[in-house]
C-alpha cells in the first residue's frame, strides 16, 4: 500500500527528475518512488550486521553494540 507525502527539493534536482521521467515516459511520481525505494534499501543494508549471527562476543545484540536502530523490512 502506497502512502502519500510532500517532497521538497531544489528546483534543479526536480528538473533533473522531471527530465528523466519524460525521457522514460513515466510520471515524476514513479521516479520519486523508485528513488525512495532505492534509498530505503541502501539504508537497510548499511545497518545490518555484516558478520556473525547478530551478537557480539560478549553476548550483546548488534543493535546494542552499534547504538543504531535495526531497520525493519517494509510491510505490505
């Protein structure tokens, strides 16, 4: 399920995205949705522990060790 929101960005950035949408024959909404999805995937992958099974050598969780929240997969 998609949710609506308002996006603010510099004019030149939006102009670039509008041009890409026009070039591909899709809407600006499609381009923005792709960009948001790609960024969210990047953030999720950056926050996952890269080694082990999610616990440190002293038994603390990866989230406790890094102090960063563990990203959850989006629900649909």
